């Protein structure tokens, strides 16, 4: 009789130890999953906040607009980066006389500006846009909108005398 009781007591202790081991391993698995998920979310949140900071710090303006009324009409646009970080101009919209046209600057370096042209802080760049839709003529008001890769926009207007 004593042998049976002793083995029954040993069985309940072994079961308790095994159950504790299972609970601890499940707990460690859940902790590892939540820790990795939290790390990933923290990294994504940080990236989003920094992108917003860069978008806010981006400063540029359409500094000058030149119009060439000739056999091949063109509009020259000078964009000034007066901010502290580089900008990437991806699109220039030209509107006038009820028509609009878009100019997409060519890539100057596939690695740093895959969709536009980078203008360094404190620098400016000239964009020469040959026109087929918005034909410059006397008395026409032309509006320019330069857009960066972060979707910030700068506007300029010229009235052709």
C-alpha cells in the first residue's frame, strides 16, 4: 500500500512541474512575440515622425519665372531651396490660359533622386520647360507650382506684359 501512495504523490508533483514548464514556455513565447511587435511598431512610428519632421523642415520657393516668346516657346523656372535640408523636385505644373501642363525633371542620379532633381540647401536650380500646351503670349497670366517628393508645394505667378 505504501508503494502505491508514494507513486501517486510523485505523479502529481511531476504533473505540476510539467504544467509549470508549459505555462512558462507559453509565457516566454507570448512575451517574445509582443516584444518583437512592439519593436517593429516603434521603428515604424519613429520613421513616420522623422518623415513628418523632414516635410516640415523642407523650405523652397519659385524664385523667378522667365518666359521666351519665340518659335519654340519655353518657360524657365528658378526654384530656390532656402531650407536647411536638401529637397527633391519631382514635378512642375504650369497653368495659363485655361490649359495646364506638367514638367517632370529628369533624374540627376538614380540612387539619390529616383524621381526628380535634388537641390542642395541654400542653392537654386533652373528648369527649362518647352511648352506645347501653355503657349506664352502677351497678356497671359501663368502660374507655376513646383512640387517636392514630400508633396510640399511652392507657387509663383507671372503676368506677361
